[in-house]
C-alpha cells in the first residue's frame, strides 16, 4: 500500500477518474464514497448544470486508503 500512497499526485484535488485509478475502483464507486462521506470533495459545476462535477481532495484519498488498511503492518508501527 505504501507504493500506492506514494503514487498519489502532489496536487491538492483530483478528478474522480484519477481518484478511482488510485483507489483501484470504478468511478461510480468514487461517487458513492463522496455521497456517503468517505471521501471529501467539492462540486465545481457551473450555474445551470444538472450534474455534479466533483474534485476529490488528495488528502481525503490518503485518509481513505489508510483507514481501509488490513493485514500486515508498516515497518516501525506497532499495534496495541
């Protein structure tokens, strides 16, 4: 997972397709994660637009991946 997190772009916000590629899921799942509050995003759609146009915060993707970690621990960490 460390390689995955290190591969996250350095920009502040990601398009939903970019977030999906990093999380390794479908774009529709990213929309679901935004709707259920698992990912923080902003809606940048213009006036009169009927569809949401989200940008997902990169830090939110990092937190999401960290919160879903299971199994082996990272070197130097300890579980209590």
